[in-house]
C-alpha cells in the first residue's frame, strides 16, 4: 500500500520557538518537489506569536503540545504515531536548510535499501564543520572525554577529527540533529529508546547495524545546526542522563565488564568533582547533583 507522503519530518521542540519557525521556513523553501508532512511535538508551550507564524507556513503539518517535558526520545515516539510515510526524518528545531542538497541525500537513501539510517554534514552559523558522525561509544572514549583528552587527535576515540570524507561513508553513529531512516526497519515499539535519553542517537545506530543495515554519513548535503542554547546549562536531568545513559547502553547490549568498570570509574570521577565543587564558590547545586549521582550509580538498571 502506497503511503500518503514521500517523507514525514518529526521536529521535537523545547523552548526554541524562534528557531523552529526559521527551520520550518527553510523546509518550505527547499523541499518543494517532494510531498512531505511535518509533525511538531513540543515539550513546552509555544508562544502565541510564533504559533501564528508557524500556522501561516503553507506546509502540511500537525502541532502537538505536550503538557509536560517528556524528553527528546519519547517526544519523537509520540510524533511517529502520526506519520504517514515509510521515510522518517528526525530533525532538531535549531537546524536550517540552506539549499536543495537534502533532496540528493533523500534520493540516495531511497535507492540504497541496505542503508538503515543516514545523516548530512552539519555546520555552525559561521560555516565551521561540526561533529556529524562518530565511532561507537567505548570505554576508551568515555575515559578520554572525562579527562578532557578528546580534543587531541590521538585520544579522539569517539570522533573522526582526522577524517574529511567527500563521498558517502559508512560510520558507526550520527548526530541526532538530523537523521533520516526507514520506519519499517525499526521496532514497532519505539523509534528512539526512551530509557537512553542523551545517548539515543548512538543506540539507534547500534540497533540498525545489529540488524545488518548500514549507517551512512552523506557529506554532499549540508545543513546549519545552531546548537540548542537550552542545553548549554548543565541541569540535573542532563548530567544524570549523560552518565547513567552510558551505563544503560552497555547493559542493553550485554557488555557486563564495561558496566562494572563504568560504575567504579564514574564513582571515582564523582568524588573528584565533589572535592572541586566543595572548594569552589557558588557550586552547591553541582555538589548536590554529584553526591546524589554517587548513590545512584550502583543502582542503575536497564529494563527492556
């Protein structure tokens, strides 16, 4: 049975109304030749002035405003229920199409049935390339990140800093800012794993590869990714999920030695951070967060 649309675009919004509006305008401008629908799932109430502007954009769209912030993975799963296409694009509201090159990536994806998920080159507002693709999360990459060594190429285990791909390339994982996938290749239960908030983009790529499908970085398509300013502040939710999510990811994929190592390693890191925050001024909130994390780290469990 033929689907109603060529492409379903899911955009999860959280207090990014202005960026969302700009994103929608760019979609309207550059995706004209394909039949698409947009499902906006907002984890926050959209301001009235932007809601009016968004409604005036002449594209097929559905706006779902949730009463509570349920997180990025869960909101995408809500959006999936309203899709009417075999192809789903998960797109951040802080992105901007700058030309019609997305159509090249979309055509390439449709032609290659072996591809499970594909993503473009991301640049910032100053035309600097961002990290758009990664290697698998590993113990080495986590340790390097914790000791701020990843900025050095020799320790950049999770990054391809030294790679400048000019052709479509198989990679381990992609940035969650812009991911194009096939609905039929995914579990009927969920699009993104809600238990792995803040590491859900790594997990969906692992899942695709486990099923025998390729994860492809497509450098011939470029979009701007501003970077969500709402995520700059290190909130309790963000810190908890960044640490506990990594442990849950290894639990889900039965890497039990890695789980034990991470719990001990993170506990050690938390003690160092607690000392630093205790000696620093105005860091009582972070001190409390890492104190609580130290208690929770050995209790964390991924329940399938």
